[in-house]
């Protein structure tokens, strides 16, 4: 029974592990977190550098739940729109939403350090440099491995927040005689870096997400707190397209940037060294139909539903999952009942954002420079301006609301079909029947969201 459980063990000290530890500690449980890596707070700047992430409404809401958003906000950079870079260097700005709609760029490493500090402050125990190599569910014992060797370690309730390669997930699936599925996107990424000028100033607009869209490949930049930018190069891994394997010497890399991203070169004085030093990684979506086992193991975050980063929702979805789990907690008398309810409640939302993230890669890499696509974005901005309480496009609903992802996905499809029916062929929206649009929104969209 939940009331008789004293200790909670969490496998994984990435972002979701410490956050969940804080929530469970606040409920009075003794919480410990086991992490295979060394303490990230002791890492050097180079070894601790990690791809940036974007905090949006769901992640912000989660941090507010544990009263940490105002402190976390101090280590973020506000981002209000996309800045598109053409091959010739022409800039096109696309605001995300209405006035005041912003995302927050933050270093994954810095947020991770912040959450670990806060968890430790309230009594959470961290065991770093220790891998969980097996789980004995019959005796509720973990086999741990560290530099000091192997040892057995008891647990009462075990949470897997150990990411896409989760050891806990593999154990749960084996107990269900099931397998997970990784749907590879066919895209790899490599991180680069854009420093500040010699005077410490940003080299490009500091309040934008910058994208160099080139069809099946793109370069992206997110601002850091010190006015520098974390750059990420995304290339296809499919034969016949530009891949990392084709850029196997410095001259190939240099020719690639001169051809496709010439305006970025002057801002990245060490891009060739960064390219050589930093490894390329693959991107995929983890899908599984089993998130828990009886009353003793449960997955949360990437361990249950890792997604590609093209909606900026991986961390936001993981944190939101913790909030949903916590909201359901007091409705149950057993862990198994709670785990089952959490799965039934959040699985459909995890599936929806996974699909939308995959679709958004196509939008970011291929469509953002397309004339028809840009016209649609202008139309959406026009309708939001005229009907701000009724019209939100899919991006706005995902990013600036807490509407369940599954509802957003369904509503987004309905809105797309309706907007297509308007047959707008230019940027003159003066003839749009706003009364008709309002009727549709009231009778279809608003009602759908109410239900």
C-alpha cells in the first residue's frame, strides 16, 4: 500500500529524476537517486556542455508546482520567434504567437545542476558513478556496479527516469514478454558553438531561435545566458542525401558550410574544430506499451516515451508527466492502481507529442522557407490577433497552454482542414468572413476542448 511505503528509489539523475525526487520528497518519502554518471555539478565546462532545451508552458507549470520557476528563470534566455536564414543571408522573422508569447532557452546541464542542488537541499540522497546492471523483481533487489565493484541493493518502489536506453524499461518489458520500438527519424545531429564577439556581445539576434533550413538538413542556434549560442547541425542519415559520413575531412566540412550556411561561418571561428571534436548522434522515438510492473516499477519521462527534439517538448513532456502522476496520487490506495491510471491517462498524450515532434522536423527543415507555408503562418497570426480568445494554432496550443497533447493533435487537424477550405491564395486577409471563422471555432474547436 502507498501509505506503508517508506523509501522510493529512482534510477537516473537527468532532469526528470531530480524533479520527481523533489515531488516525492515533498510527500514525505525517503528518496534516493542512482546515477551511472559522475556528479554533473563537478564536470568541466567542456565535458558538461550539452544541447540546449526550451522551457515552455508545461515545463514552467511543473517548476511552479514545486515553487522553483522564478529561480530557474534566472538562468534562461527568452526567445520570442524564429529567425530564418536563407542561403543568400536574407533574414525572415516568424513570431511564435501573440504579444508576450515567449519560450525560454536554457542549458540542459545548468538546469540539471539546479534541480540536483534543490533535491539535495531537501534531503534527497544521490548515488553517483553507479550503474544499475540488473533488477531482481522477486526479491526487490538491484545489482549495482561502481568503481568499487558490484553489490546488491534493496528497493521498495523503483522509478525508471533513466532515459531512452532505460535499464528499468528493459526489465519491465521482459516481465511482460514484450519489446519496445525505436522509430529512427533518419536524422543525426552534431553540436557546434557560436561565441560572443570580442566585446562580449551576441553575434546574432539574442531573442530568436535561428534556423538555416535547407530541405533535408538544417543548422539551428539557441541563445545562452552569456550571449553565446549553442549551434546544432542536423543532417540526414539516408543514402543519397548529405550525411555526416560524407563530411569525413575538413575540406568537405568547409565546402558544406560555404555552400549551405555561408553567413554562419564568420560567427563561428572554431566551427571546423568543433565539428571534428564533437560526435554525431542519432535521433529516434521510443514507443512502448508497458510503463509499469505490478506495484513495484514505473517509468516516467524519456524512459517511457523519448521523442525527437523538434517541438522542444521532450523535457516539458517529462516534467508534465510528473505533474500528472502527482495529481493522480491521492486518488489511489495502491501503487499498481496509481501506475495503471498514470499510464492510461498520459500514454495517449505522449503518443500525440511524439507524432507532432516528428512532423515538426519536416516543418522546420523544409517548409519554413516555403511561400505557401509562410502565408499560412501569417493567416494564423491574423486570426489569433482578431480572435485571440478563440484561435490558437497547434504550435501555440502545444507551447503556450496546458491543453493535453492528444486534444491538441486532434484540434490541430480540424483547424488545418478548415483553414484549407478558406482557399486563401495571397496575403490579403481582408475578405475573410471572421463571423464564419468564429462560428466554426465556437461550435467545433471550443466545444472539443471543453469535452
